[in-house]
């Protein structure tokens, strides 16, 4: 997509209905387990985003045969025998990189290249590198960062420890790969485990593919029998709560009558909690039959929320709370610092630039609400981060003078249709080519 800035103007009301985009987290996982199966799997309603495109491109490079039409993808997998490729390019997709680092251990020598030195290139992967080392895999790296070279070929199971304090993706990566090893494995998670809900999604899709994993109740210890095979199956991707969180927040801060379909009440996505967060903040909404119906009046009240349960929905909820009465506190969110940008410091800086009153702590974001709205009238740096772009758009809708969001095309990383969906609901947004 060509680069553009988004000029977001004050928009008093939003009306209409949209279909939620498909879940990025589930799509990348289904593509991966399709590749790790021997036989042909089908994924219905896959997400189309830079992350899922990166996973699709890389599994093709590794030897999967992927075909697609409007509604589905079929994947003929390579099991535990990927092509011995020399290079893989995951773009700016951290989860894809981390999941494939373990799969690459079946290859003799693969280098993950670095195309985004200012974003993914800055993110650390030491915890996974340490775990792969315990399995006899040699990893070349630059202080835990890209470019990373995996020299594998014969990874061994056994007792493995991995830290969960920076990201749950390292654990998910090991969980996907260890069932294919000759040996049984035990994984002990050290320190803390961030985003446990997302690990639940990994276990859920593995179980759907017929893989046995015994997990402790607190998700800190796992026993994984070796010599298993992923079954080739049909999968249906559910609607995406993290992206929909921004649409729901936009509806909450305006006068609105907005329906978002394909959001299952029983979903295991942690970001499903954003519906409860908005409800607690006094937003009039109904969630039934897979549809969230928001009849917003722009009035919200502050509260206290544990953000670790809905990591990818936190920024949208922070944006909504900019306009709430009183103070809102999001705590237990330190892992936001290790995303496409530092989603605490960088985001808080830009919110305050737009006229909000927000403070940060090491693992908290504290918002002093301004029910009257914010001034705006500024150009904002979204730090090439899709979640920051979405959240800042919400603030622009309730600003007096609008805001300009630089490099807004990076929203395509997870939600290419985000601006189209907002425009269809009546948002006043214009685009400035770069």
C-alpha cells in the first residue's frame, strides 16, 4: 500500500453496521498448523493483513503449497520437513518471526532478515534463543535482535525452560514445534507469563489439529509427547476482537448506532473483555447472537482495569477513556513496551500532544478524562504502529480541530479495511498521499 497520512476531523455521530475482520491471531496459527500437517488443510475466512501475508509467504518459502480464493485458503503442509531455505523475510511481523524461529530449527541454516530496523529490528528475542539453545540449536544474532540465523537440522526434545515475562509468543513457538520431535518434552515457564489468554488460543488450535499437550492449570508447565503429527483439517477463523475494539471505542465516544457482527460471545480471545470494559464505563451496548450493538451517547465514566487480559485492546480503551469523567487506570500492561513501539511512552506522548491528560508508570497508563473533548490541531507520530494509529483516530473524532496521523498506512499490518469501515459509518477522514 502506498504511504499516506490520515486527517481525522471531528465527527459527532457514527451510524451503520460492519462485519468484523477475521482474527489475525487465529489466522496466523491456522496457517502454521496447516503447514506443519502432512496433507491438505482448509482455512475459511482467513484474515488478510500484513501479518497473515507474512506467514503465508514464509510457509510457502518453507515448502507449503498454498492456494486461495475469496473465502478460503488451502494449505498442503510439509510436516517436520520444511525446504532447506537460506533466508526468510517476515516483514514487520513479530509473532510470525517467533513462531517460525522454532520451525526453522528443522532446517540446516536459515537467516531471518531485517527489513524494519526501526520497529521489529529493535525487539528482543533472547528468551526464545536461549530455549532453542537448550535443544541443541545454534542461533546467530545481534544482541538477541534481527538478523537472526538458525543453524538447526536436528532439534532435541527434553526439559526446556523459557521465560514468559516479555512475551507469550516464545512459549507458543516451542509448543507448536515440540510435538514433532522424536523425544517427549517438558516446558517450564520461568518468571511470569504475559498474555496467558493468547497461549490458550495456541493450545486451542493445536487441540483442533489433534495434538496432545498436558498443561498445568496456571499454564506455567507443559508435558508434550513427541512423534505426534498435526492432522490436516478444516478451520473457520472467527471475527477479530482487537481490531473491533477500536471501532467499538469510536462508537462509544460519539453519538452512535453501530453494529459489529461476527464477534462470538464465547470466544477465547482475551480482547473480548473490551465489551465488558465499555459496559463498566457506562457505554450503552448489547452483545448477543455474535453482534455487538453500541448506541453511544459520548458519555463515559472512568474505572480501573487489568490490561493483561486484553493486551491488544488496551490502546483503544485508553483512547475512549480520554473522554471519560474522572480518572481511568489501566494496570499490569508493561508488556505493551515491547511491541511495534513502546506502546506506553510513545502513545502517552502523542495523546498529550493532542490535548489529552495522560500519565505513565512502568506498567500503568493513567488517564485524567476530559469529557468536553480535546483540542487537537496537531500532527501526530504513530510510530509505525497499527494499534497506535487506530487508537489515535478515535481521539481525532472527538477533537475540536482534528488531528493528522502520519504514516497511517501502517494500519494495514492488522486491519487494512479500518479506515474504509470508519468511513462507511460516517467518520470524517481524508487521506494525504506521502
